[in-house]
C-alpha cells in the first residue's frame, strides 16, 4: 500500500444485525499500483502498520461517518478524506447510495446481493469476498468524477471543509436513555409502562452484550412494547404474548418476568418521565421538510 500511488479506497463490512455493536469484520483497501487488499480484523485486529504506511494518503470512503469509528478501533485513522456520499449530497444528487452513484456517475452497476450478509461468518465464502472487493474497485474513479463536478460547481472548498469536519469530529457521547429509542415506544403512555420498557431493554442489552449477538435477535422491540402495555404478572401471561413465543425469547423468560416485576415494584420517584428531555439541536434530516416554514404545507 505504501508503494502505491494516489488515494486509497477504503471500506468496512460490519455485522450489526447479527452481532453486538458495530465493529468491523472485514476491511477492504484498494490503491493504484498496490491492488486490492482484504483484511480480516478478527485475525488481524491491529491496522496501525497500514495506518502508518498511508499516513499522507487521502482515504476515499462512502458514508465515512459509518465506517470511521470501527476503523479507528482497529488503529486506522485517515488524515485526509474524500467522502463520496457527502460529495453526492453537496452536488444535489437525489439518491446517494454507493450503487446508485456509481450507476449515475460512472454508468456501471455494482453487485449488491450480499449487502445484508452476516460478515462475522468464518470462513467467509469466496463470493462474499468478491463482492467486498468490488465495493472498492471503482471508488477512486467515482471520487475523481465527483471531484471534477465539485470543482465545476464551485463547491470544492465546501467539500474540503465538510471532509475535515468529519475527520475532526469527536466520538459521539453515549446516548442519554438509549432505551427511549425502542421502536413503537410512542404507544406506551404511563410512566409505569415506560419503566417496563426500560427494564426489558436493559435486560436484553445485558444478554446481547454477553452473548455478542444483536439485541433484536433475542427480543424484538415490538415484544418489549407489548409487554409494557399488558404488564404480564406470570409466566403463563408472558408466554401468551406473540413476541415471547420464539425460541430465543422463551430462553430468557425468567429474566423478562423479573425485569417486569422490578418495574412494577418501583416507587413513583423511580419511574421515568413520559418523554426524553428536549434537544437543543436540529430535528433529524428526514423531518426537515415537515419543519420548513417556507413550504405551504409545512
């Protein structure tokens, strides 16, 4: 990689829907003159040597904010960045997924059949490795085309500032009350029911972390919400809830019931407030159109 020329294309594959957390289970690198390199971070968890070799090299990533945290954990910290997704946004492309941009800008079609695969699988099938290699095959070519468009639009300086901001951003602090992000929690009205959501969520998270498995593969959010609304008091009542009939959920039935009973036994001053504290920041991007007061229907 050190003897190659030009930017280095970088990608990482995670197994967030299968394993606990967001760590990388495959890292792909491609640089002109050096070829493509696939690294198994389970067997090779220290990429500081790669980091040193590429210290002065621009790294090209797509949606860098997703991959940089897990790459940092491995010791790979780019000093220069080009984010093809962000470049696409700055240029006004309506859809900025990697496959879509490659098609729109380069006229090529990327293979995406294994995008939802469990990358913690070992050994990785040969066709998965081929798929992963293709993700960085034309990334630098895409970068060059987008860079030319940014220059033509007079947005190069904007992009450079945005890329530098991504690299300089501090790690996000732990979420306050992460259990409040339980899908469907808006259907839970009382503070007592919210306490059940909290206790079940925290119990599920402890089990998931211990087993290194995605929390939703143990118990779905919908099951947590149903239990919070019905507040079962016995194993029989719990077993009648749809979300607790699967093998994974049944395995921890005693833990779920104890969590519910803890919430029921809490004093009033221990119960969570009905809603999370208000945020001083902007609303999520997907809500911007709803909040735009300049639009007639906003």
